[in-house]
């Protein structure tokens, strides 16, 4: 009887290890996500980005990349969160992985994954000096101290934007006007 109990307990060990590993990876991506949220709350709204925040962003992206490479992302939410962390990076290779993970997130039932795909595509187009397709990228105008929408490719339709969860062209322009309004006001 005791011998049978030892065998039954031993057969549960691999299962428990896998369950713990899954929880551990989820808590790791959740921890990185929480760090990103904390960083965003601490950032001065509409201020110029700084080197310290850029380093934190790239460190989080490296950890998200490692989780993705290890196959440690399981749910649509995990994939979407890792995709966002990678899309925030300054490394174009991370943007490609962000798009892949965003598509996987959508396939796993997380529709926000498609929004990350749009961001990764736009970010790479901006890096190349081309107009963005979806309108997800903003650039800092030092002289006016405001964020401006990077030029948008007029060939991209509002239906294409909507398919990836991005606002219409008109809504994007209205957002730019709202963001620019404080800088345009007389001092």
C-alpha cells in the first residue's frame, strides 16, 4: 500500500512542475506588464522621452523576447502583453516578433493583439522614413514641445484601420488636434 502511494505521488511530480512553470511564466509576463503600467503612470504626460525610460523599455522587451523564445507564453493575454512590451522596444527585430505574437494573441482570442500588429508595422515604416499605414505612431516635436502624428499613408482605408482596432483617419486627426491644443494656446 505504501509503495503504491509513493508511485502515485512520483507520477504527479512532472505535472506539478509543468503547472508551476506555466504559472511562473504567466506571473513573469504579468510582472513585466505591471512594471510597464507603473512606468507609464510615473511618466510626465506629453513630455519628451528620456534615456532612463528607454533603457527600462528595452530591458522589459529583452525579458519578453526570452519568454517568447522559451515558449513560456500560453494565453492570448500573455501573447498580447509580450507583443506590447516588444513593440515598445527600439529594436526592429523586436517589432517583427511583436507582430507575430500579436497575430498569435488574436488567434487565441485576444483581439487587442491586432492593434499591436498595426503598431509594429507602423513603427518599422516610420524607422524607414515612410508614411505609416495605421496611425499608431507619434513623434516628438522639440520646438513646439508636443507629440505629432507621423504622416499617414492615404492609401490605407478606415476599414483596414478598423480591422486592426485602430481609429479612423478623422479620429486620429482629432486626437492630434487635442494633443497639440495646449502647445498652441497663447502663454
